[in-house]
């Protein structure tokens, strides 16, 4: 959570439900005031429908309070990158057109995305601080991106993020050093016939397979590429 973003969000003059959404986004914001929560997560946190989340996100974007970068993975929309304009000053109520707090799904005018959110067990973390990468938001983003890819590839999705899985994912992300490299990893999986079950056993790669040190290395070495080792 960015305290700067949260303080800034509290000061903004917007309709109550738009304010609730803005505060929720601020709660997820990192040091650069960016966050990546899915529509499902925002709906669950605010008690609104996904349609209303889209509606009020559009309102915040039109008011200049957030910048939304919509992204795709292999032609499918994935969680957007949302940046709060918390460094801006001088914003007042006259910049924000009031919006009635209705929960009308017909009011959402932009494309809604479908994310596959796993159940996350309580974290057993005794450390008092965490490295810059991967952060908690990075971990959550990485799982959601895997599930988006898995849905398209027809392989098992993550339904439960155990503490052991979290630790393995954290190790792999730290090894990679960036989100872009995790996306590259998942592209290797998506492009592999072997990983997608097109083999003599009908076996399909899953989250645990990708996180294993040996198979993780082989993915990047092209071992599972079409015409590769298996």
C-alpha cells in the first residue's frame, strides 16, 4: 500500500462509490502508484458488481484521477495496469462530475475482462521486509497471468496458492528479475505442444511444473519447444 496514494485518495471529491473504488485502488498501489487488481478482486473488495467497477473506473479515468493501460496476452485481455495520479496537485470538486451511485450493469461501456482468481492461503512470513521484486502485487499478478494463459492453453489453472507455491513462485520471479521475463516464460508454455497436452500421454503442464527448478530451466532452454527434447 502506498500511504501517499491513500492520503491523496481520501482528499479527492468524487461520488461515494467512486471514492470507495479509488480508496481500494490506493490500497493496492505500489511505490509508483501502480496496481494490477482484477475486476473480480475489486468487485469483491468494494461489494460492487463488475459492471459497476467498470463504470466507476471509467469515471475516475475521465476525471483524470487514474490512468488505465489495458493489456492483452496472446490476444486475450488480462488485468489492466492502473496508475493513480497521486502526484498531481490542485484537483478540486469542479473537475469531477457527480455520478449517481447506481448498480446498473448497462452503464458499463467498456470491455469487461474475465480473470481466474485462486484461493490464497494466509501467508506464513516472518520477515519484516520484502525485496523490491517480487512484491506482493507482483506475486498476485504472476498468478493471474498464469491463469489467463492456462485458460487459453487448456491446461490446469491455479485454484489454491499455498505458502509453498508462493515461495517457489517468489524464487522463480526473483531469478527472472522482471515481469517481462515471467511473461516470456508463459509464452514458452503456451507455444509448446508438449506442455499443452499434445503428446503421447496426454499430459499437460501445470503451475507446479512451471515452478520446478529443472522444468523452469528447460522451458527457457527450449527443451519443451516444438521439435525439442520431449
